[in-house]
């Protein structure tokens, strides 16, 4: 059983296969890792454009891919093509120029999703349609404050929302944690480098199934004490420093 102290996407848990750039190098495996942008040092502008076009065409057709890693800046047209893969189970997007998330409704079988460093995303409403989702990670989405759609993912067992505590040192802003309190099946919750705009964490007491909880160092101590008293199954996380795995 996977430890709740580590993300599904941790390389020690689920390492990605060797990344490829050309569609021609795809071997038909169900796991696929792609680097098709940020190629200015190795490819001409015409080559870079052709590579993106090839991958868009590739993903516009049914493929045997079930787990997909897209590295670097994913453009909107590539994202839209990927979202036509109805059999895709896990998707990792590490940086994007996505400004419209609505095509994601096409991912009918998705269980694990990571979207990071995507400043153009302004709304997460389309995520509410992903009722197969078990694990969601959203990192450094600086254009988003409303996470109410996340609270509609009834089967979610793992959730991470965080800012960028390494490069830009920018916190993710969350209007309120109230929607997250609806996720009664959550076992792992990681909220780090964030700013909760209404200032309250008290609603997390409703998450009775939680076994792992990470919160910002600036968390209100009085509320945290009450939360810990309510979460009898909690085993690890930075709120329990002496009991971390």
C-alpha cells in the first residue's frame, strides 16, 4: 500500500518512463512521457511547430496510453487533443499555457491528475465533471482563488493544493476551504504555501477519514488544536511533527 506521506507523482512511487520528443519514437506502451516544447536550443522554429502539430494529431486519435506525463509548457491546442483520450487514467502536466480547462471533461476515465504552474487558468469549474477522480494535485495556479469545483469531486481521496515555495515564492490564494470540507472520503490532504483568504481552517474538522495532513506554517494554532482533536484517524503530516512517517 502506498504511503500517504508521499504523492502519487513522487518519482520513487511512480517514475515516468524516458521522455520522447517525436511521435515516431512512441513504442505503443500504455505509459508515455513527452517533451515537445522548450526545444529552442535543439530545434528550429519550423521543427518545433511541426512537433506540436504531430502530437496534436496523435492525441486526436484513440491511443493505448493510460498514463501520460507532459513536461514543460503545454499549449492549449495540445491540451485539447489530450482531453479526447477517453481511456486516459493518469495525467501529469508540469507547466502550461492553458487558459480554458473545459476540454478536460473528455477525460472520462481519469483517476489521477496533476496540473502545475499554469498562470492563465482562471476557472476550475470544469473539474467538477471528473467524477472518476481519486487524486488531484494543483500547484501554483496563480489565477485561481475559487476551488468550489474541487469540493464536488465526491470520490477524491487525495488532494494537494500549493503555491511555489521554491522559485517565485508565491502563495496560492484560496478564497475559502469550505468546499474541501465536503470531501468526506479524503485520506490525504496537503495545503502548503497557500493563503486562505477568509482565514479559517476550522472546516477541516469535518474530514473524519483524513490520515495525512500538511498545512502552512502560518496556520492558526487554536483552530489546529480543535482540528486535531476531531481527526481521530490522523497518522502523519506536518501538523503532527513528532509522528511523521
